[in-house]
C-alpha cells in the first residue's frame, strides 16, 4: 500500500506542469516550463500490462519529436522486469536510488547553529536557484530563478539555509493530497559536511507534517546519502530507478 501511494504521487505530481502523452502502458511527461533533461521522463502506469519493445521505441521517438532526451523514472518493486526491457532497447542500466520514508514517530530532526533555515521569499528565488545550479554541477549564470519561481507559485515549499543572508543549501517538497516528496536538496560545495542538508531536510519534513502530510518520502542519490537521511529517521522501503540516453 505504501509503495502504491508513492507511485500514485509520482504519477500525479508532474502532471500539473507537464504535457502528458500515453503510449501503451507508459505515461510520458514533458515539462512545459523547462527543457532540463532530468524533469521530462516516462514511467509505467501501475496495473497495466507489460510493455513491448516497440512501445519503448515509440517512447524514444516521442522524446525526439519534442527535442528531449529519453528518460525513465519508476519503482523497481512495482516493475521488476522493466530494467531488462530498457537495456534491450538501448538504455543504460537504470541507476538504483534508495527510496525512503519518514513518519512522525521515526522523525529525528536536526538543526544548524551555522545558518538560518527558513522558507525562501520570492525575492530570494534567483540567488537560491543559482546556488542550486552550482551545487548540481550546472551553470549558475544561467539560473534566472524563473523555474523555481514557478514552483513556488504552484504550491511548492522551498526552504534554504542562509549564512549572512546568502543561501548555501536548499531543498523543496510539493504536496499532492497527503503525500509529498522531499527533493532537490543540495548544498553549495564550500558548505558541505556541515550538517546543512540535514537541517534543510528536517525543516521540509516539519513543514510537510504541518500541512497534514502523512506520507513523506525521498529518493536518496546513493547509499551514503541514504545514511544521512537515516539519521533523520528515514527508513528504506524500496528502490527508485532512473535511466537516460546520452543522446537520441
């Protein structure tokens, strides 16, 4: 039931900002407000039949038609055969990411004495966006804040850690009903290993509980990152998989 609730969220949350297409048992999400390759992807529809190689290739063609890189996101436990099919269709082996949840009972919040951790204002969107771009290996000069601003205006909660008024770590969550995903948590390179990601994540979880969320989850980047979230009370419940073609 828990994995089904998370899967329902992962199907519903991107639909608000995407053009959605259906190819056989797969749903394709094309982000309208950004061409970032990480946020347009395909995923299987739960309860549908197993897809075919021809349908996966049709998915690739649909991404090419929109000038996007073909990408997949899905939960391994609900789709155990899909990885082999994607590899057969030319995709790299999907990357496994620990899927973790936290409850009120397990939550062990952390705070920071180094930074002020709070929701960002619209005036702080651009510097926060630039910091996140740098943290994720992008070009901060290209971060104009418009994408993050759109998220805030659609109901996403974004929280940052500020030092001397400058954002040095941040993350967000976007509730759909009583479920939400903690995502995009990152710290500026020079401020890492100081507990700021834990403090930002704790503030996001606290905000989610205050909004009435009862299912709070995230996909950790790897096992070492999962251990950081484990300190806060996140427990592994499954595996999220993703894969992207280098080019189409």
